[in-house]
C-alpha cells in the first residue's frame, strides 16, 4: 500500500512502515553519497587548475606542425619539423584486408597529435579533466619543487598523467584515409602515476629496472654529453643512448624525482621518461617505418625521433613544436610558466607512416 493511500486511510501502522522505509532509503543514499564522494568525486576545494580541453587546448595547438607530409616517399608540403630517419620512403605499399587479400596503396607519413601528458605536484589532480580531483591515492605523495641537483632531499617530485588524444581522428580528418583505424578514437586516461608503486620509490624502481645500476655509472652519465651536443647542434638524438634525453638530462631512474631549477626542463624530462617507461612496458606502439605501415606494433625501445612536444598549458606553443632534448631556451620553455607555479601540460606529437588507399 502506498504512503499516499495510507495517509488517506489514516492507518498509523502503515504510515509508520512507510516512514521507516523512506528513512532507510535516505540513509542508504547518504552513505553511498559519502562513500563515492570520498573515493571518486571531484573535490571543489582543491587547487587543481581547470583546463578546458575542447576549448583552450584545441584553439592553441600548432596545426602547421603536422607538416611536412610525405606521400609515396616524396614530400608534398613544407614544414620545419624533421622527418624521422626510419620513416618509410618507398613509393607503394600493400596491406591485407579482412579477407586476407592484398590491397595496394601509397606510403603516407605525417606528424599527428597522439597524447597529452600533464605533470603536477598535487596528487590526484587531473587538470585535463576540467580540474577533477579524483582520490586515487592519499596526499602522502605530495610533490615538491626542489632546489638542487645533487642532494636527493632537494629533488622535485611530480605526478604524471597520460591521456590518449588522437586530435586528427577526433576532428574526423581520418575519415577517408583510415590511418587512425588502429589507434584510439577519443581521449582516454592511459596512465596515472598515483597508481604506480614504482613512480615514487627509487629503490623499487631500481630492482624492477636492473639496468638502472649500469646507467648510474660515471661513464654512462658522461655519455649523455654526446646526446646534448647533438641536440644543441640541431641533429637527431642517438637512439643508442637510451638513458639520455639531450640537454634535458638523464632518463634514469624511471621515477618522478628530478633535480634542477628549470620547471620546463624538469617536466620535459619527466614527460620523456614516462614515454620510455610505457614503451618498456609494451603499452605504446611504434608507428614509423615500413614494418608499421599496416599496423602499429609494440616497441620496447623509445625512438626519440618519433616524438615531438608542444606545451599547451600554462602558455601554449602556438606556432611550432620542439624535439626531445631541445634546449628550453630555444622554445622559451620557462618563459611560458608563471614563476611559483608547477602544473604543465604537453601535447605529444608522433610521426606516423601508413598505407594510403589500402584497408
């Protein structure tokens, strides 16, 4: 019998049962609300910046950086970016369709926006998700700014979040050539350092990545001078020096601790470090070269030529991108960051080869 009927009939026992039923439901709803607020809800009192991805980021991407575009091994449009050494240079290509039949096409190569990487010292702060503060972990992993390069106590610590951001696919630029068919279709959270037990523990990271001991030697650290010189001279970095990132420094250990005073250099180094870490875990694909024309394959080695960065927050690079390891003075990295702030977002550009006209 409904509460309305009970009220009309003035039945005290039925009204009491109805009232108990309503109160019990309200109590359950209240408990669930408090629980989900603690675990998942957005904390409106946090200091996490709110970034409108579909507004500020889309309007400030340097779209000209997709050039040069190569078709059939020939460059058909100009551009300042350097084409990776391994890029496909053949005229024709072929891929098997769903029936196993070869379909022929022409090789295509271009730069595309593939990921967003945000770096923050405040745990659980997801700036690209409109400033959501999602309780994935406690605040015991709060980052610090750091002031030195030698004492571990003076190191900065940042949390890192990686999102898929297939910009050209989301803008429907791949509707005909289907070069984005093997990739993500929209923006998704791929990695959050708050959930990675190795990101804030150098000892555990060293045990999990034993090559850290080799790269910690004097000879290995000094070898990064070669990578820095290549970067300063405008040449492509050495992929043999997997522990180096040009003028940005040393990629090991693969944790969130980094020394120095330049926020642009520290966050750029950590962004490169997370790309290497995800490649080593087999979570990122190789999209360059003849062998990846039809399908991007997992790669456990970071190809530094395959990626370029452009800062999109706090002050965007609207006219160009910069290579991994490029001196921050050349792209005015620290000039784009307000003194005293530490939150940074980079768009990660990736070079991609595919077979135009197949599939």
